[in-house]
């Protein structure tokens, strides 16, 4: 069930670009399953989903990523928006690896 919510939310956010619906599904997932193995990605995705809508909530999820997962690719991307570009320049397969994290968790 957790994976189904996670995949549906990712589909809304990444494929349909429906941030509002993605946020609803991610929030439902967190409410029903607060301890799951996707928290790092969920927090980052909620940060992105709220970023242009509710800065307080965006900051909350940004801080969760930065404090709970400080060495993650998501924390590095938050701290340096050019991180992905730099990684791509060093390793052409890195963008594929980042996308893998979103779609295969």
C-alpha cells in the first residue's frame, strides 16, 4: 500500500506535473504511514510541491531533508541548485541515477 501511494504521488508530480494532487497523496501517505522507507524522497517532494505555494510548509520539509538526510542527493540539491548539473558534467549517468531514486523507491 505504501508503494502504491508513493508511486501515484510521484506520477502526479513528475509526469502530470500536478503538484497539488501530488502533495495530497504524499500528505496522505505520511498521515497513514509516518514511518516508511520513502521518507527522504517524500520530504524532498513535498518541499518541491509546496515551494511556490506555501513557503512555511516548504521550509518545514526542506529542513527535514537537511537535518535527517544531510548527506543525501536531495539535501545537496537543496543547498546547491546546480548540484545535478555539476554531477551530470562529471558523470553522464548521474541524472539517470537521480531519476531512478524518484521512480524506483
